[in-house]
């Protein structure tokens, strides 16, 4: 459902809009990812990369990653809001019954708002009588790491990072860069614009490869969530717009 639902009750009635920001976020994330990819390709072809291009690449990459997690968050929040508000105009009777069940069994918005994002997904699957994600599920594990990256970026605190040979790690306490390097080093292509002797995170980690990984895993996760619910995803009509290159 890529259009904004619209409700008109009569000629003299107010027009009511119900927006769908989850679709906007994943569209934005994919667009920013493509823009970052174009800059990296220009660099790899030997073209000059000016300081402004470096800044734009950083902005595109950072915000593609942040928007992919915001897509995950808004997706589950919108589903819960439709359930509790009894907004069923765009679905059939079978799905209406499912949303009514979710709305009745998790009607406390304050309780919902305080729950961690992945707990929301798991709880709604449980309410729907469907199996939750296993801790070892690859998409679930990747989304958990993605959320960890987002949280670090949003709640950033400065720290010392010591550069050392990966084969001979130092004795210093593990930094955030060490932590993410350990779990993500072979997961996606490093940022080619990063200089030599810089930390894995953020410099070599936050490039097109990471942004693409974030988007693909977010979509895989939401696809599987809705498949288990037996419902269509809201972005089905614009899936072809979600390319990352």
C-alpha cells in the first residue's frame, strides 16, 4: 500500500489522512544508498573525489543506515496503531480479524511504546499464533546488529581507538571499532573512500556495503514477519524502487 489512505465521510465532512512513513523511510534509505554507490564507483574508476563528495558520501551512508532502522521501527508501530485504532479499510475480513486480535490483546499504547523494537515484532507474532524468530535466525541476528549500530550512532560517546594488526590484537580494552570489526569484517565490502590506518568503525565500515546490507536485511526481516502473519507488506507496490545500486 504505497498510497496514503484517505477517508471521506461525506461532502461536508473533514478529510482524514493516515500516513505511512515506513514506506517513505525505506524509499529514502534505498535512494541514499544508490547515491553513495555512485560516489564510490566514480572513485574506483579513478575519478577525482572532492572534499564535498566525501561529505556527501558520509551523509548518504549514515542516513541510509539510520533510515533503514527507522523503517523497521515505523513498520511495527504502524501495524500496532492500525490494530488499536481499528483502521481496517485497506484489508480483507481475514486480516481484519487478525488486527482486531492484536488490538485487543495489546491495547495499552504505553506498554507497547516502552517495549524494545524486536520484542514488539516477537510479541505480535505470538499474539497472532505464529512462531517468533529464533535467536539464531540470520535475518534476526543481522537486524539486531543493525539496531546496535543505529544505537551507537544516535547515542555516541567518544572513546580512544587503537589501530593494530587484526592477526595480533593489542591488550587494550575492546573499543566499539574492535567490536564491530569482529562481527562485520567479512560481511560486506569496506568503504573504498576510507584512508589507510583508520579504524574499522566508523571509517571503513560505513560505506555503501554497510548501507546496502542494512537495507537488504531490513526488507528480508519485514518480508518474513508479514509472511508469518499472512499479510501483504505495505511496500509491495514500490518494491522495484528499492534498488541499492
